[in-house]
C-alpha cells in the first residue's frame, strides 16, 4: 500500500503480556473499569526526495523522562513509487494507532517540524480527530532534502532524521502540564496565546466547512474577504483566559479567525488579589442569587477601576497596545466581552473617540430588580451603566428580560453563546479514547470518595455545569431521588441509571468549592442511601474528559435557576441526548419541548423525575427524542456562526456605517446584509426573546 522499500528500524519495545491478558476483557469492551493508561508522547520527522515526495519517515516515542522506542521507514523514490500526501498521513497514523493499542497506552501529543505540518496539512487535523493526539508544529524545523546539496546554517541542519524526531518528542513534552493538558500561555500585554501561539494545529479551514450549512459558509466568507482587504484589527477583552464559557468561545473564535486570515486578538488583565471575589459577588448580585447582605460597595467599585486602569496603562495603552488609537497601531474595533470589565469602555473611547466599542453581556441580569432603587442590583447596575453607556452596541443573550430598561433599544442586538464542534469538548472520539478518559475519571472519583461509573455496565444521567449557586445542583439531586423512588415503587426490573454532577472550575470563580461542599453534604445528610448511585465531582481543565462523559450519558439535565444561555444544552442535543431543562434564561430557545427534550418549571423536581422515568422505561420515546436531537442543532450555536456575527459588526462599524440592531438577532442582520437569507428547512433557534413565548 505504501510503496515502501524497507523498514530500517522497527519498533522494538515489548510490553507485559501478562498485564495485557489481565486487562483484555476491559480493553476489548472499552470499559471504564480498567486501570488508567500510561501517557506517551511522540516526535515525527521526514526527509524528502524532492519538493513533493517523502523519502524517509522517522517516529520517536517517549514518556516524560526517557526515549522508549523508534521507527524509521524508507520509501521508494522513483516517480511511480512516491507517496501521496494522504498515504504519508495514513502511514503515520497507522503506526501510532497500532503502537497505542498494542501497548495499551495513549499518545497525548506529537511534535513535528513546521515544514512537515505545512507539506501535509491534513496530517495534523487527522491526528487530532482520529487519535485524539495534540499535534504541535515547531517553526525551528527546516526542510530536509535527501538529495539536496544545500547547506542551511540553522541548528536543525546538523541533526539526522532520527535525532530530529527525538528532538521533536522532547520539545512536545514541554508543552504539557502535570494534568497532560497543553500549558496555557498569556504573553506580552496580556495577549492570550491561543493554541500555544498557534503551534498546536487542531483544524484547518476545510475542517470547519462541514460544521455548518452552505449558506452560513458563504456569508462568513463575504465578510472575511472585506475585512482582510482593509486589514481590520479586532481586540477582545475578558477577565480570564480559561475556565468559563467566555474563554471557551474566545479560544475557538481566535483559532477559526486565524484559518480565515482575519486579525482577531484576545487580551486578559493581570489578576489582582481580591478582585475575583468582588467580581463573582457582583455576578451573583446581578443574577439575584447573592446573600441579602452582599453589596457592590464604593470601595469595591474603586478597586475595580484601579485594577483595570492599571492594566490599561501598563499593557494596553503602551506602544503597540490594542487600546492605542488605530492610527498608532491599536485595534480598529474593541469588544469588552465581560461585565467584570466595563471600565475599559471609557478608557478605549478616551484613547480613540471615533473607534467603535461593543459591550457584550453574557449573564441573566435581573432587570426587574435593577430598576428598584435601594436594591443591591440597582446599585451594581448603576455603576456598570455609567461605563457601558459609552459603547456603540450592547450585545445580549437573546432574552429581552436580560436587558435593563435603561439600555436604549436601538443599540441592543442578540447573540447566543456558542460552542465548537471541532475542539476537545465536542469532537467525535473513538471508543478506545473515550474509555481512557473514563478510566481517568473513575480514578478521580475514587480519590474524591464519590461513586464511580463503570460504563458500559452502568448507565448514567449527567448534569455538566460549574459549581455555582444558580446551576440548580440541589434540584438535580432532589429530582434524582424522586426518580429513583419511581423506579422502585413501580417494581421496574431495571438498574436505575446513576447520576453524575460534574464540571470544570474557573480562576475567577471562588464559589466553586463552597457550592461543591453544599452539594456533597446534601447527598450525605439527606440522600445517603443513594451515595453509591450519585457521583459529584469537580474536574480539572480536561475538555476531552467532559466530552467523554457527555458522549456516553443516557440523558442530560440542565436545571439552572438563573442562566444566560448555557450552550451545554446544545452540546448535549448535538450528541443526540434528550435534555431535561428548566425554563431559565436562554435554555428554552435550544430545547424543543417534547421533541428533543423536556422543559420544566424551575424547581419542579416531580416533573423532572417523571420525565426521567418515561425516558428510561419507554424505548420508543427515547429513540424518537434522540433522533430529533441529532436533527435540530442550529449553525448559530457554532464557532462559525459566532464568527459571522462578529465579522459583520466589524465590517460595518469600522467602515463608519451606522449599526442599529433594534433588538434584532445579529445573525439575521448579517445574513440579510450579505445577501444570504435563510432557506427553507434551515435550523434556527426560536426567534422568541420574551420568556413567556419561548415554550
């Protein structure tokens, strides 16, 4: 198949036959009950007979300490023997898959010279999507021509192909932290270096096209071409680079923008002690879930002002900073993507009065309370609005109740939260990799003294959410207890699915451990008879672990009491999981009641329990809802759909055009302006921004 002349050096490492035999049953079933798999890293290098054909491929394999194994293959150099790009990718992927499965170990990352990633653009995408290996391209690598007499003075030229492969594997290891996740890098001026300054190559532009329909794809290119022609620079600002929904969306947007060739950068401030406690309290106040005595005091307000002014002076207003005027190299459009940072709006306007600034609000603001003088919400909103009112556009989740009456309707536009079908949270993974994360998950459960989930023997219901006072975690526990009793009372001879409540933490969320303790204590004190059926756990920042857990769940819950949009609902629907969700915030826009899930009133544990019972005992109902879920996801909740909205706004505002959304969906305006209206049959979120009309 590969027109190979010979393997100069084959893999030689031998694993334990006894251990492999002991684990064979769990391995063949992709069961989560087995031991965690060891982690490996790889490096690959190639020599070329000419500009197009590979002559030699070398693969080095190591752990964090030692070089473990090596493979070198020579290919035919005659014209009729030369490999295509696909065949080279096939060969590398086949060797890595075989090695991984033979040794019951999994690769976390693979390093390669930049020229290899450039010559074989589909290789990186396939490594990520087929084998769940993070591909890293190192620009220090230079082309190595087997027959070339050219001598390059760089250091890589002195290395033989086996040395270069081993060097790539060593460099690869340095990009991962203790939890085997790529190390997050915040660089000069607070710039978030997405994908390790784009050395990680997860997806190419062609990978994004199948994630949306052809009309969305045409519309995004309409605006991208115009923005690139004018060299428009867009700068986003938010509080943290990792952990919450805003960070996930910005990583995805910046990554996609780079494949488009659009200049989007994302900045975060340097943290300051005490600030995140204040911002989280303010967040809770605006959502109406704070303690009655909590206030956003004048001292807190001044601390916030000083924090952001200091960051602006030191980083963003300095030479080449994004808040400098566009004529001095600053951004052409500024987006303040966080209600924690409204102070940046007057700073940006002072630096460049004519530069457009957009404010995005992503939380459920209790607009009924912000209008009542004397309430904590009134005090907090008054401070926010003093800054926000200088913005040109106010973007909100598509719920009109989230927008206080003080905001002029003409500047209000609606955009939902979004997710990325190609990132670690959502990509399709093979069962072998899912089982690896399942085993790691069970190890964490044992360390946390909570119930394990031994899939495929155990079925389970899942709620994925941060441990936050507005996520309805106690409601989920109460509903599950009632569901469990329904199973027992009706003498249904099935093993009740377990309940899993899990989520990531965030650096700006000091409530996480407190809410976790409340949930764990409630289970222990009130539902101790269900301790073996309920798993409550805070997970580290592993997107693929959450992906694995959601992929194999039977039913998804989202019982928030206050919510912005919660795109986890769309992520579950995308996987064909029936969703039972509360009528909170923008959740009802995503769930088609009694079609791809059920909507319940906030706190209605009896209704949740009954819907769980029906889905677990009526196979026809479950299959019908699961199939409907697969067919009802809109482009609007994808990274490409999100980019369409931002590029439309950038295109219009930076050209000096007046943009008055007047409470319309930005997606609709963008599609209309691009001349690509919605076609019959395209999925769209419900166009009902009033809560009573959402279903």
